[in-house]
C-alpha cells in the first residue's frame, strides 16, 4: 500500500504532468519537422546562384518563342519581338511583303530578314507554309518571280476581276468587296483573313494578282476621341475590346504609342500593325 501511495497525485500535480508530456511531444515534433525539411538541402555559392539564375533566364527566354506552327510571312511587330527578331529584321520582312511577295522557305526568310544562323535554327522548325507551296503546286502556279502579271489594286476591282483567281467564287468575291466597303479601303491583303473560311493559301494566290496601293484611303478613327461604337469600326475590334479601350483611356489618359495598347485587356496586339493604319492619335 505504501508503494502504491507513491503514485498517487493531486489534481494540480496531474496538470503539471500533462503539461510536461505535451511540451516533450511538441519539442520532438518540431525536431522531426525541421530534420525532414533539411534533408537534401544544398547551399550554393554566389557564383553558383548567379549561374542558376542565368540558366533559368535563358530557359524562360527560349520558351517565350511560340512553339505553335506559324507562317513567317504574317509576323507582326509584336510577334517579331516575341520571337527575338530585331527591329531592322522585322522591317526588312515588312518591306519585302509590302510588294506582295512571300517567303516560301526558311532559306528565303533568312535571305530577306538577314537573321543569324543561330536564330534561324530556333525559328525554322516552327515555320508552317501553305500546302500549295510544294513542288507540284509550284509547277502548276509557278513562283512569284516567274509569274509575269500586272497586279491590280484590290480596292479598285470588281467582283468579276476577283473571280478570275482560282478558288474565288461569287461568295468570296462578295465578301472581299464588303470588307473593302467596311473600312473604306483595305490597307493590306492580310486583312482578308477576317473573312470566314478564307485560307492563307488562297490569300497568297490573291497576292499574285492583286496588291494594295499605299495611297488608297480608308477610315480614320480618332483613337482618343472615338466612342465605343466608332471604335468597333476598326479591324479586329469588337464591342468588348472597344469598351476596354474607352475605359482604359478614361482611367489612364490618351493613347500615344503602341506600348499603351499592350495594357488594354484582350487587345489583339498581333494585329496592331493593321489596326494602326486606321487610327489617328
């Protein structure tokens, strides 16, 4: 009985024992948690950290280039910057395209833009040219250099002129004329991609016979004065984007450059080069 009495505690003593046990268990848990999280930890020197940061930056830059196939003939300023092209390289491509010409191979792209071999190796695997740009189609339609035609201004032609091109029937001829009327005048043949069902291959065929005269007038929208309804007259601008333009203009002031449009929600920057032809700052 005397032995058992040694294990008899008062209520306050039991509380102390409970607290002590809880403290011991807590300390053991903290020690276990700290140990687990330290397993495999590595300490890097300043030089190693700098190398790792540089490596990740390089990976980020590389993955920023679109991995989706695209036609290099339709690279815009914004797309070109994303791909790593310089301003002069983009300008060379646009000047070449302004004459209604197309590049149909990676080699031709490099010849026109003067891009380096290293950049071409990154870009070329993602080039996608229309199906008709093949050896068989070349024999059928000839190359752009071998076709001796006098190009007509697409803003001054009739439906019958358009239907002379293989693949353009009454439907597409009417849609092209409607598109021209909508904007007053087309500023580039690239705008034909707005027409539902119009394929790039057909646009390239059209470019063999038609061009856009730089002097052709089109609508001119005061970007800093226009209402939502007026902004919706611009190419590729729907109600949602037009409203976002007005809201942004009210909150941050007038638009002054291309960079300002990059801050507008859902603005189609890849189409800015076309949209800019119809706006006035």
